[in-house]
């Protein structure tokens, strides 16, 4: 028998459609049912809480009605109605091609096809595959033994396509698989006779992931629950391939046919990861009820969860007949779920926009009669008529004009498959396309199919070069929103409505105008949070309060010290210590203290992520500038003293030593400004433990190390400068220079940081409370150490001096008045000498604590003004140096130290 295109121009088609479902009876592995729901719930609690070994659930072997008591196994009526639509689509394509009617496929209007002798009518066969590969193989074998088949349209599932492909491979005819997206069919070497006018699983799955990653509606944590059949494993494989591309996190687990409790195990595994977006991937619809029961027992249903169902998990024929008790586990799972399908234009366009739908509605009653007569079960019904009438769907008059009778899914793909066989047959016959892409030995009909391109009922039909699957650019994907329907008063059950809300036609997902996706809550706000966190490591209330108390204490110390300096500003000791710089020191301490506020909050105290990010950005400004202000104040203070005591007749103003201060602060501001603009610190919650999920919130930045190192180098430079200038001033009187206390402060800072920073790094991933305590102590130390070591000793020294003046008077062998030393109008006199316990007097020569020998007058004569002691004339008089701190405004009653100047006078007898 000669297969393929016949010499008379006929091309007999074998159209394989599922008119009945052999799977309507429960499969052997599906005969298990949970007899006692409380038993299921008890075992669920065992898995969650006590972690005991799962007891054997009492599974019943009840009748089929109870096994599928949830009522959603596909009815023969719903399948039969869909099969009629598929049969009508195939017959409509046959008639359009034979008549060269371009109403759906404009390409047929071209002269090339108008003159083509190829026809389908009266030679094509329609067979029932029964949704089973054995039945499909048997029907294909019988048809091939008695008919010169030109091409096979179908079947609908991968197993059936593979079984029939053994025949088509052998007789060298093309097979167009319209209904399966199984990736295994993409391999042309394994299936040399198969062409698929639809896309593969990879494109479909990636489109679903794209939907879940839409801006503003991202679902970054995906839980995949799948079976171990090819369909589920292919979905898993594809998701893993696109994992890095879309930056998503995935957890997955499988369910096993022969182990009913595997659904509970899978859902509990996912529960421990805390993911709240579920993708259900299986072509065994019975698994949905098992998953729903397990999810309900584990508390994984409700407003905070989102379920995504892939096409074959819940085909439209089954969804249409689905009925459930209100608030039953499956009812709660489906409420607000998303259903993804490959879309056909008639599903989202009206008849004015879609040529196929328009042609469908124009068919009359004569076409209804022809289609009813072609039904494969019609012959059987004639031989064995039933008293109740036909056991399959028979359309009535006016069927195509009824708005309820729209084409069933796959109808346009079946139409285009028939057209593809005819168009390619014409081109083979006319030899207009004669090139091969698989070698000379294979038939040119399939080769021409893979090179054919046209616009049909399902859109643009074009095959991927070198592949036997259709390009994605001609396929449209749709996202449906499943919502609860009306409750039947008699049964107390309800069905479901599903509306198309988003479309992906190759340009990304676009919302359908006038629609809105509603989740379980009935609102459009997506379920939050995206992931269940078992331990967020929030800042404990005790640590929060502790941090704020430390802030208040540090500010109190700084402000109190500044206030004390202000009140004692007229005291000689304070004037010598230069109050202006002491105020700066206290101000820097306040800035550092305030920075602690920004790290003492997290989400548990009502702060949003945006507010916490703003706090993170602000934190380094206060900490770094406050630290630098403290050390710059000390540096300028000591630098000014050094200039005074190392120069002769030189006036040193505050502004003359402020240049380093200004430059360092400007440098820090520049670094912080670039950091804030380029890559500011943001609040980020990091994962510490994956299962069960434990997180930790902190400030982070991609370039944190770079900017932190720059600021640390700047801080280290200022600290080193302060140490250096303090060391140079080590021999100056303590009233003017506190170099010892400066070293104590720097040493304490260094010691605390060298111990605290490593501890913080170690504890940050271990304990939120401990790490916050360490950081609090560190910041508190940075804020108060210098204030305490520089200002507080002066309080003690002043009390000690007052007590010393009251208790005793020390005689140096000279008149009690001694030399008068005035600092801004305040006389130290003998009190200054008494305070210098390390001073000695040797033969009229006074040795001071200052560097070198300082000659002071021992006469009883009162100096005329200031600290300018009258110098005796004569060459034999010793040289005498006197120090003067005098206000520019007069005798020395200056209240504002910022106007004070240092002057050094040296009178030498020559």
C-alpha cells in the first residue's frame, strides 16, 4: 500500500481525538482514600510538632463515588462536549482547505494553492484514542492497514503520540502532535516523524516564572510540588534552568503515586522552608485533593498563601465540572488560585477580531449535521442503540450561533494542524519547496511542514530552525484567576468561575483591560509575607531599651560636661584648657551618641523597610563625623598649645589652627556623600538558617567594605595626628596640655575596638541581642571616653586646688606673693606655684614642669600688668621668659574663649 500523497491528489488524514476517557475509572494507585479526616490531622500534627514517625494512615478501599466524592473527576458529558468541538474544528479545516476558503488562513487565497489538486474530503478518518496509548496505537494500526494515510493529526498526550510514532516512523508519514508540550518530543532524532504545531514545556514554564517575577508583584520564593512522572519532572527541570536568570529561590518536593502519605510529606517539607507560593505540577488531577488535604492539615491554606496550577493539573474540561463543599480543603486551595494555559486567540478575542471564531459562528445547521454524523461513536450507537439515547454529545440546531458554545481549548491548534498538512502537501506536490533539512532519505512532506510559515487560527505558525516544535513568538500564554462560583442550595457545593486576567504574547505579561486578579481574600493585594520566618531574630525589647538608655546616658554626659565647662569658663584652669575645643569635643560626643538610635530599631517596632533603610543611610554620617569632630578638636587644641610654647612673640588665634579640622571634616563629608548617592546602606534581612527559616536584619551595601575602609583610614589618620601632637606637648604644664589623659583616651578606644569589633563580627550571625549589646557598648565608648578623660579630671583638679588653698600654704623661701601669672585676667599667683608640686627652687633659679628652665622673678614687686613681669636691666641679670594669655579686649574678663589669643614675650638683656 502506498502511503502519503496519492497520485490522484487525495491526502487521507487520520484524525485522532479523545471522545471518551478510559481513565474515567480510577487508576489502581488512586483507590486510596482518607477514611477518617481526624486521623489525617493527627498524623499531620505528629509531623509538625512531635516529629514522631508517621503512623500508618487508615486508608479505605471504598466505592468509586466516595473515592472521588469531591466530584471533580471529569464527567463523560464535559469530555464529550469538548470532543465535539475538536471534531468540528478538524472538519471545518478540512472543508476550508478543500474549498480553498481563506477566511481563516489568508495564505489559501494565493495562486499556488488555488491551483493545487490536493484534497481531504471523503478520505479522512476520525478515531477515538480514549485518552490511552494502547487504544491510540490499536486505532492507528487498524487505520494504516486499510487506508493509504497521508498524515496523522494527533493524538493528544505524549504517551499516545510516542506509541503512534512507531507506526508513522515505519510508513514514513508526518504526525502532527497538537496537544502535548512534553519536552521529549523536541528531540527530532528520537521522533523523526513528529512535528508539533505548539510550543514545548520549557517555554510554557518560563512564561509562568516570568509572571511570578513581574515588577511590583514578585514572588521570589517558589515551592514546587510535583509528581515523578515526566510532566512534573520537566516542570522541575525547566524551573531549575531559569532559577539564576530571574533571581528566584526554589524549594521542591515530589509526591508518589503508590504512597498516599507522600503529599503530606511533600507539603511538610515545603512548610519547613517557609515558602508561601506553590506551583502544582502533575498531569494526574487526583493529586490535587491529596495536596489540598495535606495543606489544610499543615495550615498552608488561607489569605497568606498563593497557589499556581499548571494546565494539565486541572484541564478546563475538569474545572468546568468541579464541585466542592464550601470551605473544604480543595475549595480553599482553589479560591484565588492562578491557572496557566496556552491561549488560543478565540479565548481572548471577540468574533470581530478573531477570524477562526468568526467563521465558527457562521456555521449552519447543515454543518452541525455533518459533524454529528462523523462522530466515531455514531457507528457504534447505530449498531447498539441505547434506550436513553446516544451516550455521547450530539449538537442541536443553532449550536454554533449559541454564545455559550465557544470552541474548546486545542480547537484552533487542531484546525492549524490540518491546514499545515494540506499546505505542505500542496507544496510538495508542486515541488515549490524541495529542500531537505534531515537528509535525502526522509520524506519531503515532513520537511516541508517544518519549513512552512503562515497565519492560522492559533496565530503565527512557524517552526524553530532545526527543531520540530513551534516557535514561541506564535504562541500566547494566559493566566486565569479561579474564583468561587454560586453555591448550589440542594447539594451545598459550589463550582468555580475562571477569568483571563493576563496575557503573554511574546512581549511580556500584560493585564487584560477591565480585569483584576483577586486572591484568597477577595482583594487584589498579593499575599504577604512571601515567606514564613520561624525566627526573625528581632531586637529584644530589653536590648532596645538598653540601647536607648545608653544613648540618653551618653548625651547626658556630653551635654552635662559642656554645661560644666560653660559655667566654669572664667576659671583659670578651664581658660587654659581652651573651652572652645572642649565644646567641640562634647558636640562630637553627642553626634556619636545619636548614631546609636539608628541601630536600635527593626521591623518589630513598627518601622518599615524604607524607614529602616533611611536610618541605615544616616547612621555613618553621625558616627563618622562625630568621631572626627572629637579628635579634630583635640588635635587643634594641642596643636595651638604647641605653637604657643614653641614660638617667640607670636600671636596664635583659633582660626589659625582650624585648617586641618575643616579639611578632615570636608573629606569625610565627601566620602559619605558619594557613598549615599552611589550605594547607600540599606536595610536587608539575611538568611541565617534555611530550614527552618531564620533571618537577621542589618544594614548592608554592595560597596560597604570600600567606603568603610576609606572612612577608617581617615579616622586612623586623625587619631595618629592627635597622638603625635600630644606627644610633642608632653612637657608643657598640665594646665595647658592633657597629653597623659589624651593617651589614656586613645588607648581605651583602641582596646575596646580591638576586642569589641571581632566579637561583634562573630556574634552577628549567632545572636541579635548579643551583637547589639556589643555594638551599643562600642558606640557608647567612642562617645564618652574622650569627654570623661579630658574634662572630668579638671573637675577633680579644681576641687583639689580649692582644698589645698584652704588647708595649707607652701613657702618657697621667698615672699609669699611670688610671681603673678595671669591667664586672661585671672591670677594664678602663689596658688599656681603651690599646685606645681614637682617644681623646685635652686639658688634663685626656678625649674618648672615646662620644657627647659623658666626664669621667674623672686622680688616682691607687683608686675605692672598681665603676666609681663618687669625685667631688670644689666648684662649680669639672668634671662627671663614670661607667658601671657591675655584677652584682646582688655584686662581679662573675657567670657567667650573663641576670642582669646596666646602671646609669648621674651625679654633678654643684651
